[in-house]
């Protein structure tokens, strides 16, 4: 298949067989409320859509956040290099075909939010705008700085009992993954809540 495949009009089967080299951030946040009893079918669909999205230019990874207890809302996070590349995926014929497949499993139409830069961590309350870039940077630095001091040292100690961590590339990957995970799922949600009055005024 030609490397000039038009991703806006290509069907899922065409994209699945097309090799698209990755480049080296925009986050597409897609929320799906799944009907009770259709979770297994929905998760099968998630496994199908992920490799298709990965073949689009600028794709930087996908992750899924499963529902919390008492909820049926799944969140799909897709990262792209640029806003244009994210929009190419969102408005592509392939994605439209895939969304048509999953609609019977959903309570209502999906909700899509495309965020750039640090905005991924600073989704404002209803009726509020995004905080200034200065405020976003200040809170992020406040949380990030101690993590960059502590996490590398802890994993450095771990390398004494886990030899693979003695490899600088493996160690850096593990350290970076740990910091990103802690920022996204542990510290930034709490920090934005703690500083919410200051951030959104």
C-alpha cells in the first residue's frame, strides 16, 4: 500500500494493513458511558480501535481509564504531536466507522475534549475557563520538582537488587514512566483540587 494513503477517507481495514512510521502534545479525551452488561463487547472494541489509531501520523500513545465503582464511564486518552494530527484522527472515515460499531453499546453519544499542552491536567469546573499558562506551569513545577529529586534516587537504589535497572536507558524509561504516572493519576488531580480557588479565578 502506498505511503500516501489518505487517512481521512481510508477504511479501518486499509489503515490496519498500512505501515506508518511514528514521529516524536495534544491529548484527545474521549468519554464513553457503556450500557450495563455490554462491558465485554466494549472492551473488545477498544482492542480493535487502538492499533488503528496508532497508524495515524503524530500518534504518541493511547491509554484507557476504566470506570470507578458505581460508574460505567470509560475514558480513552489519545496523544498526538499536533492539534491538526489529532483532528485528522477524530474526523477520519475510519474512526467514524468504528464509532458506528460501538454506538449500540453506549448509553449516549461520546464526549470528546481535545486539550493542548498542560491543559490535560487543568480541566476547569463548569462555567470556568482554563487557568493562565503561568498558573498551570507554577502548579506543575511545584509537583514535578520533588518527584524529579525522589523518584530517580528510589529507582537507583532498586538497581542494586534488579540488575536490568543498571542500564541507563532502562532506568531512565522506568523513572520517566513512574513520574508521568504519579503526576497523572496521583498528584496533579490532588494539586488542582487543592489550588482550585487560585487556579480558576
